[in-house]
């Protein structure tokens, strides 16, 4: 895979907030205390224009105006800057964090998921779910099972390690996903599991001892290893 230049991590289609608002956010995040209006406003900038952008940040609840008239980042603002560069508060594209699931049935079948939309469209492999804000990995895995009508009470859910997978096409990175692998051991046969395929994907059952996709093979191997492991893969799926 070609090495990415750091500049390619930035959003290629522009920033969601005006550069003047980014400047305000940058000053606030680099300060250990709240700042006054005069400390935030550039000396040579028109007051009306600055007031508009500062007010906009307050209305978006990214910046708080204190009782003493000073300004500081709100909780939402602090959450936002966690995905930004330190220097200029520009948003960088980061690996997608979530949960991989490998489901096994008592009749020796493994579940695979084929994406019919999104960054890895057409790829058949492990089921993946995005980690939501404030959720634990275990809660994410449980949510994925519930959404697909898999009874968690009739299965064993355990995590043997982490996966870091880079999906490429023609040597170019198209998706990057990482997170824990959860093994779901179902006490039913594959034919008893309702197909939860949708317009965005479909499921299949494959023989555990047969030929499997690269990430499924890595997950299968990780599930039999001792201790908590880590597997890093590059998958050129087209």
C-alpha cells in the first residue's frame, strides 16, 4: 500500500466551520483558562464579522459564554477538537473504530457479511459495527446482535483480541477499520438464523474448515490463540 502523506488526512472537501471560527476554537483549546473577547478577536479584524462568528459558535453550543463575560470550550466543543489537528483545528480523517464479529454455529458454519454499499462495497468478510459515542465495545457488540435478531442469551460472547484492517484497491487505501474482535458462539444451527440482509448488505454461511476470506481467517486464528492478541491486515479486495 502507498504511504499516505499527512496532508491527505485532512478533509478534501473543505471544513464544516469557517476558518475564523477555527481560529477561535484553536485559541480556546490552547489556553488553560477562559479568554476575554479582546483576547480572542484579531486586532485588525472588523468587529461585526468577528461577532457573527463568535455568536455562531455559541449558538452551536461549541463555545460557552461565562457569567464573567469570558469564553471557553463547551463539552461539545471539547469533544469536537478530539478529531482535529492541534495546530489549526482542521478535521482529519481517522480510522473507523468499531467492533468486528465472527459468529459460529453448532453445525460448523461461520457468518460472513457482504457490503452492498459504502467504502468496501462488494467485499465479503467479517461483520463490522461502528462504535457510537459513549458506548463500550461490549455494548456495541450487543447492539449489533440485537439488531440482527440474534439472541444474546443463547450465545457466548467473548473477545480474543484486536483487529487493525486496511482495505485497499489497486494499492490505494479506501477504508481503514480497527477494534476488538468478538466471537459469537451460537447454540443453534445456521439454518435457524434469520437472514438479516438488507439493501446495504447480505449474509452468508460458510464452512469453518473451508476456504474463507482473509479477515475471517485471521479472526478464526485469533480465536484459538492464547491470551489477548492483535492482528494487522491489508486486504486488497478488488
